[in-house]
């Protein structure tokens, strides 16, 4: 099996696992995600007040979203430049055939790699890398290039952020069904309660 076949095999097995766990988000789920994103330290009582549902409903829904892997954490969000890592680069890797598992283990040992994804196209893996300086980035790139599975790498440095990491616009872009079995939920009232006050 070639590199693309290995990548697609891994992707399809993960998609199959995700499809078994996938839930359909409704309006209340979306509102809970938005509210928790704006107030990650909020308790269930306050969350229920802002969303217009009972505390038990809010807690059960959040737990369901956590168990389904929709909500994966509550921060803290870290500003890497403020933490001393102002250099951001994107590194594309071509890897030896059949080396995806090995490269995943090797890349996980490089702390400057924030995330890595198997990709289609000219490269096999795309990484997001942070560094303290250009020199630190160069050292990191040399370290990555020394991984035996890496055949070739290409890197580009980010000059500025055009769109910050986000998920709510995508989640809110679809028409969501009203929640069933939550008769007290009133979308207009909950949205008004969750909106910031002037």
C-alpha cells in the first residue's frame, strides 16, 4: 500500500469511529457551546440561567457533548506570543512510504510542534510550529529534518493572523433543530440572556 493509501486507511477508520459517536447538534447545544466559550469557568447554575433551561438539563447536555467529544476542554487559551513564542510557521513534510505511525511518534517528541495533520496533495503531513525566535525556528526545522522518515520539508512563516482560530461561526452557520424533550427552552429568550449587556 502506498503513502496515500496508508493515510486514507487511517482517516477512514477515524471517520468510522467518529461517525459512530457523532451526535446531531440542536439549538440548545449550540447555545451551550457559545456560552461556555464566552464564560469557560461558569458553573451549571449560571449556565442554566443564561441559557434558559434547568440546571439538570444544562449539566446533562454538557456532559453529553463532552462524552461525544464535541467539547474537548475548557482552556485556558494561551497567547503564544505573550508566552514568549512570537514566531509561527507552517511546515509541510514529505515522508517515507508507510511512515505515518513513526512520524506521528517522532513529531510528538518535538514540543515546538503545536499540531500535525496527515494531508493530501504534495506533502504528507502539515505541522504548525511555534518558536521563540527565527534561530529557534531554524533549530526546530533542523531537528524535524533529522527524523529518518522525513524525506523533504517546506516551511512558511506566518506574518500576521488574518482569522483567529474559531469554531462557532461554522457551528452556527447551519440551521439547527429545536431541542426535543426540553419544553422550557425558548431560543429568543436564551439568546438575549446570553448576549453581553451594554
